[in-house]
C-alpha cells in the first residue's frame, strides 16, 4: 500500500493569506500560566514545555493543521509498504533545511532523534508510544525509513503530534538541549530567565519563505490570572494564552481587545489512584462518578455554556473515534451513596484531592468536586501542590489519592491509551499514575495498532472507551474550550487540536 501527500492544501493556504493586510516584524509578548521544566521534549512529558517547543523551535516530520488535517513539514511525502511481520514507512525529506546552528538537516538527524528517544539509557517518558518501532534506517541523505513491528498504524499520527518527535541535530547533548534547544523551526531560542520569561527570535534562514512574521516572541510566566489580565489591559502583554472564563467575560466587549475561543483536545479528569484503597474498588470509583455534577462544574469554571462541553471518555468530540458516554454516569447522589454502602463504606471515608498550582481552573474544579463528594459522605481535604511538586509526587511517584488535571489528548487515538492503559510492568501492574490495568483492554489496544483500516480501528476504540468507562478508571469531567485573550490588532492566531502555541502564523495588522 502506498500513500503520498498532496501539497495542494499548503498552496491553497499560502494563496489564501495573500488577501489579508499584514506586515512582518514586531514583538509579541505572551502570558503563559506555567513555566517549562525543560525544553528538551525527548526527556520531559510536560505540556508547558511542549506548548513552546513543538512546531516553533523543533519541527517533526509531519504536523496537524487547525482543521485536524495532517500535512508535510520536514517530510514532503511518504510511502507505507507492508512486509509481512514488519511494515516500512519511508519518508522523503525536505531539502535545503538548516538547523538553528547552521548544520544541514538530513536523514541522519531523524535517525539520531529517534535513536535517542528509544534508547533505554535516555529514560524518555515519551518513548513508550513508539515501542513498536524496531529501527530507523538512513536510506540516503534525504530518505529515512521506519521499520515497525506489524502494521504500526499509529506512527503517522504520532509523528505529527507526539512529544519528543521534533528533530534535533545529530550529536546533540541531551542535557544541553534542556536549556538551549536547537531545531529547524521558524523561531530560535534566545534566552531563558528562570521564573520570568523565555525569549524566541525569528529564524531568518527558515526554509518556508516569508515565515515567521514576528521578529521576537517573549513568553512571560504569569501564573496569577488577575496579573495576566492587568498586563493585557495595560499593553505589557499582547496575548494571554488559555485565559480563564472570568477574565474573558471582562474583556469580550473591549474594542481594543478580543477573545478567540474554540474546542481543544484537552480532557479534564478527576484521576483516582486505582491501586490504593478504597479506589481499588470499582464500586467506589463508580460512586464517585455518580456524585459529580458536570453541569455544575462547567457553569462555575467556564461561565458560558459554549465555553465547555461535558465528556465521558478519554477522547474529545473532535476525534472521529470518539464515543459519547456522558450519559453513563448521570448526576445521582442517591446512587452514589448506595454504591458506597455496597462497597463497604456506608459512612463514607476520608481522602485528599491534590490540586496543581498555578492551574486555577483545576483548583476551582477540585473545590467543587470536594463539596459534591462531601454530600455523599466522602470527606475530602484539598492540598495545593506547586507544578513541579505535582509532577514529582503525583505523576512520577504515584503518591496521591485523587487529583484534578487535564490531559492533552491526541487526534491519533492510540496516543490516548498507550501510556495509561496499554503499557504494563512484567507482572501486569500499571506503569502510569492512575495505576489501572486490564489485560483484555491491553489486548484490544494491540489489535487497534495492528490495522490501518479506519472502520476496524473505530470499532476497537469504541470497545476500549466503553470498557474503561464501565470500570470507572477515572471521572471524566469536561472538554474546556480554549480562550485566548489578545490585542485586537493581533492576527493569524488559530487554535490547534494539540497543546501547542503555534507562533509561526501570527502577525500584527498593518498600519493604515
């Protein structure tokens, strides 16, 4: 089977932009809630890092558009050839591309990137997605081949959206890239003032003519939402990324500012430590799901019905594989109490919800959930953890009861289930922070990886979503819509279906 890209979409996009009044140059200052823990996406799982690095500094072979269409980036085309027990994915690379350090981009850089990602000594938290990749081969300087076990169906989607897929120069030092990333993207890394800002500057030698428009981007870390709103109003920042609903309401009628909103591939959840009592009891987990009122949470956190959507699956309605399971656990406190009694907790129990600072959206959600759980007899304490503490204690050490967080789920369905559901230790125990494991589910996920037939994959992923819902692995809450508050003269911004601030298309409206 052979597949090739049609570059018509790219041509249409470039022609379409010609009708806009735009100018190159200028500086954009962006307010971000969280500071990255590092800028080498091979060695960090943090969304705050991915948000800045992906597509801007480091580019993958493929990318997703705002319309959720995959298109060429550092690759211009590819072919897929089935070879029995293996499959060959052969990519033809873009010529004339250079890294920010001046080195030419070649197939050897692609091989080096994925060799590092998959090397056990690297201990990449993002490697598990690519466990089915057997080898990456250099065919010639501008041709590279991925050899997968079986069909390797998720590979194409992963290459456009997964953490760690941005290509780095051959021979790069992994530690050095944490604080000084080097890629082929439209922006170069300039400086990082810890606790304050990261500065990117225009890559004047970027392979795509005319891009980027901006000369400089300053990413300021402003965790306090009141402070970021004040900065936007004063003009000290031009864009507040992922603005909270309260602030969006305050500026939506301001002629000098504007709000861009839209659904995003982000699912907010109440995660439970399924290996820790009493959450190791499925009846307790189901009781918690029945005790949660999604509509109340959306009304309190999003403030407008169109700024949030209830969700009952580990995917979003943006995905063609999504199954609507919102009705599986309607709000029913009486049902929750009955299940708790059946599970052996007629008087309830005490627990703690750990909430990540500076994400006020999740903190507010956790506060509401705690009140709702108290109504069915579950005494919930709240503990706020700084983001680095949350990553260490909850995500890495699995030392928690419950937590509220959002997962940047992918258009490629396999990415949403690989780490948390498919990967397991030798004894079958989970390797992920919610500590759920199910062999039948793992077998289903392997089957989904072994077919490139869309309808077959859709059927399997429907079964997967239904199974984890029945097991109440977690409580799925909502898909919060992305709210971007910005200067009214800022143009070209579009919301991607992954947790990335795509800077290459942004420009200032030309002065008249």
